[in-house]
C-alpha cells in the first residue's frame, strides 16, 4: 500500500522572477475584473508558522484538522489562499525555529495578511517514518507531528496520518488589513474573507530554492523514482509546473 494518498495534482502558472500577478477570476481587481469575483479564502495557521513560511524557512503545511471542520473533516479545499495568523502563547514551545519572534497572548483587533500560499501538491501521509523525515521542510516540533499523526477527533478519520501540502509562498507588496471579526475564530482551518483589491506579490524563495525543496520532498516520499530536471518539469517563464509525486 502506498504510504500517502495524493488528494490532487494541480498545475500552477508561474511568472518571471517569481512575480505572481492577480487572477481576475479569483479576486476583485480594480479596472480589470469584468466577471463576478470569487470571495477569497484564508487558511488559519499559527502566527510563528506563518512567519516561517513567509521567511522561506518552511515549505509545507501539516494538518490533521480542528474540531469544527464539519462532517467531511479537514481537507485542502483551496489551492490559493491567504495565510491567516493565529495567536496563543504556547506555540513558541511547539516549533523549532531559532528566528521566532515574540508571540502575542491575544489576537489583535487589526490583522495584517502579508502572505499568500499556492498549493502545488497535497496528500494524506500514513507512513510515520516519512512524516518524521519531513522535518527539514517545516519548523514544527516532533511532538506536534506525533500528536497530529495519531489524533482522531470528531469528524476525523480513524486512520493514523497527517495531511501534507507542499506550497509556494508569496509576499504581498501591500498587505491586506482586516478588522478582527468573531466569525474568524473557532477551531476550523478555513475562513472566507470579504471581497478585496489585491495587488502583485513576489515569491519568498527563488525558483532554484523552491525546486530544491520540491526535489527533497520527492526523494523523501518516493526515494526510488528518477527526478526530472527543471527543464523537463517546467520553466519560470510562465509555463506550467507540475509536482510529479
């Protein structure tokens, strides 16, 4: 049996130098959008993990799901989304990042969303050893991985394992500023945001750095496969890139 189950394998259009242009069918872009805009979504993640993703220190999202995910349980439902930081004091002991900043004890009234993430591959990993080997791609402490791997809460699968997503993170040129609302709270991973104007963004990793992370993930999950070169998998000149897991 395969140690992981890929949930999707999507192609992602990249632009020169990692610059990401806003997509008209996703967000309301002033003067450009002639279609009905789709409400943007955000993925709730610990503030220190968002910091690690935004600094290029982390390239994976690792999740089992919250208690309020609904009957269907957790899933990576969206492939493009904002990173929505969440605060609680205990998270600083649960990560391995040496560059972690001080953490707030409470959620601020005004939020700044600085990053967007684009999923290139996601799957459900059931091999505990391979889950441990992913440590070079994230900053979570091993105790967190162990807890999430074996967690079987309400609406969660009884199968030990974790949902993993390989992402490319972009920093927004102009952060999105939101006032905190009650509906943003709760133990759930996804929230829908108001319509907004979104500008350009730039990747926090170079194309080469990101490709190296991709190849590392491939080697961990499929150590016996042959790895294609950048020229074979796609170029950063606007062509589509597909993770081949």
